[in-house]
């Protein structure tokens, strides 16, 4: 965990900067022309996912550290690569970028707020959360680099458009490196956690996909928007979960569900993209 505590914040700054490079004011105002899509997306991401987390940790038997890990996972914003994945399924890219950016920008407020709610209702794990100190730290690691990325995009549009995909891929690669090094350095402390966390992560992703599919299927008519919100909900920002978890805890058990989910989510994404392509072929 010391590696994540030391290197993680720097990696997080780069990842969130790359997120900001994707957002243009034009995209944002374009999305606001149809606010219903954005509102439903934010409800799914910022209300339904934490609610799913509360339901799972209340009824699914797991150790206390995993409970907090699952809840932390589901209060994170979506991953930077969700924007690229949306392009692959021909979704609404402007909406995807806007959702990811908004959730990322406000996460320095929402994550501490949800953790306080967790501490109030679930006493199985105690942690000392200095709300102001933690929020300021999250602002510096998360919101500020995103703002800088947005400013760079606005003032150096050609540079950002030519390089934002490279930054996205570099951000994903950086997260994978942090994940693998953390697993390697903590392998002696992992025990059988990965087997247990794998089952939990599977329950989480099935619950998320089912819930968001039903909401978007009946609340929205635009298939591109439905796909976009599905991907946003599916791909959680595991890098941010690692950094937040490392700031709060010393034991890797707390972030094991996040690590497992971070791997499973991309497997689920490949199946999702494959299913869409198969449906296109059969429709012809």
C-alpha cells in the first residue's frame, strides 16, 4: 500500500488531467440541449450505483473490509476510458465525456459525503475521516487536474484533439501498472482475498448492468444514449478508488474488490461490445 500512497496521487493527477482534455465547452452545451439524458445518466451514476452498493453490502455476506471496498467502488465516477469505449459502440460521445467530467469534478465532494453516510449507518469498520482535509486533498488530486485539462483543451484545441486518445491510453496503462505493482508488493498479504472478492465483484457488475439497463430501457428511447449510460455505469474509476482507499487505510483488503472489479469490468465491456456487433450483423 505504501507504493500506492506514494505514486498513486501523481498517477491520479495525470489520469484526471487526461479526462479534462476530452471536454470542450461545445460538447457540454450540446448535451444541455437535451437535459433529460444527462439527468437520467447522473441519477444512475450518482444515486443508483451507491444505492446498489448499500443493498449488496446489506444482504450479501462478506467481511467488513470488503463491504467498505464495494461501497467505495460504487461511489466513484466513471473511468476515463469510458469515453473511448463509447466511441466503439457508436454511442453519444459528448454525453459520455460530460458525465465523466461532471462526476469527476464533484467527486471531491460526493466521495467524502457518501463515506460519511456509510460511517453513520455501518459501524462494522471504523475510520477517521477528516472531511475538510480529505476533501481538499481530493480536490488537489482530482478536480484541479481536470480543470487544468479543460483549460488546456480550450486554449490548445489542436494539441488536445491530436493527443487526447494517447493520453487516455496512457492513463489506462498507468492504472494497470499501479494495480499490478500493488498486487505484487502485497502478494504476501492477499491470502484468499481474490477468490472471495471475485464473487463479490461479479455480483456487483451484474447488479449494475441489470439496474441501469432497465432504467435506460424504459426511460430513454435513444439507443445511443442507452449504450452511453450503460458504459458509464459499467466502467468505474478504479484508479481513483485505489488512491482514495490508500489515503484512508493501510490494509489491501479494502481495495481488493476495486482491483478485481477493475479487471472484470473490461472483460464485461468486451462482451458488451461483441454483443452489440453481433446484433448489428444479425439485423442485416
